[in-house]
C-alpha cells in the first residue's frame, strides 16, 4: 500500500471589501482540527476594515499570512496566493465560503497519506447570505469529456490540488474570465484523473457572474477552452462552434439544476 508523508495544506482566501464574508471564512479556517496547514489571505486592497481584521487574525497565528494590495481580479489574486503558498496541497476557500465541518482538512490529509491522487474534490453545499443551505452537489463519477463540454465542473472550494501538479500545468489563465477555474480543471484532468469523495467538504455562497451571465456567453467560453486545449467536439473548431450553440440550452438547464454559481463579485 502506498504511504506518503503527512502533507502541509495551504488554504488560499481571496477577498475584497467583504468584511462579513471574510469573518465567516476566517472563523471556519480557525475551527479546523488539523494542525499541518497554512493560511494565506489575498486582499485586493479593501477599504471596509478587512485589513484591520486580518492584522489581528495573523498576529497570534504564525502559519497565517496576508497581503493587501490591488490586483487584477479574483484569478490574478488566486495566482498570487499560489506563488506565496508553501503547502503540498492547495485549496481555495474565498471570503464567504466555509468548510462544512472542522474535520475537512484532517480528512484530506489522511486521504493523501494513503492515496496516489494528485488532485481531487468532494461535494459542496450551496448556502444563502444568511447561512441557509439551499442545495448540494456531488460531481461524481468524474467524466473528463463531460467536464470539457461543461456538463460537469470542479467545485473549487472543495477541490484539493497538489502544488507539484500546479507547477506542471500552470496557473489560472485569466483570459478565460469567470471560467478560468474550470479551464485549469480541464488541464489538470488531461494529466491526472481526480479522485472524488462522497462527502460534503465546503459551503459555497450563492451569487455572482455564473448566475448573471447568459448561457450563450458561458458556452462561448467553454468553446474557447476546448479549442485552446485541443479537445474540440469531433476534433474540429468549426464543429465545436456549431455544437456550442446546440448544447448551450441543455448545459444551462443542467447547470441551474446543479446550482453552479459563484460568490458575489468574482471579477472584483
């Protein structure tokens, strides 16, 4: 049986003028029972008191750090967090999102020690601003082609990816806007299939451009991602463009049924 050493996990939190959500996320991270993790908060230069909260937060936590300065948006900030991280595994828990329970990081660490996976994800619960659970989603079993077509997605607050794999495939590509996380998942899946855990691991705050953008706008992004990564429908860019129109409605129905939305202000 494969045995790996206990991993260090880096939790990366991106925030901008979301003091209420930030406090919820910090409390959730602080409640984790695991000890072998670090926390980086990437603040885009908030003016709502978030910086003062972060100064107090990291003062007594030697493994917690933050930077507060302007950036180019959420994925630029997440890339900045990757550059600062020292962990073996990375997870992106942005302001307003929370771990489902205090044992999540311990669970992932144990799975890493006994596994061979390079990335993986669990289930997410979708919650309202008041903390009410709206719905949940488990993207399993994983099917790479369904991810490429947009009928399946990687739930990033519940996704853990090795820093080594990130070094191999590269950072979030900001050219793909709000879909940059799924484009990175497509690249990751081309190298290694993710493990999936039948376990709620993150509470995801409803709202944002995933729910505000038209389904055709999203489908055009998925078309661009497939072409960029050399996996167009039927091997043809033209066919993929036509297919994008045909599958857009079906994809929208499935996405709304699964509740795929993002925290408010992902483009900051």
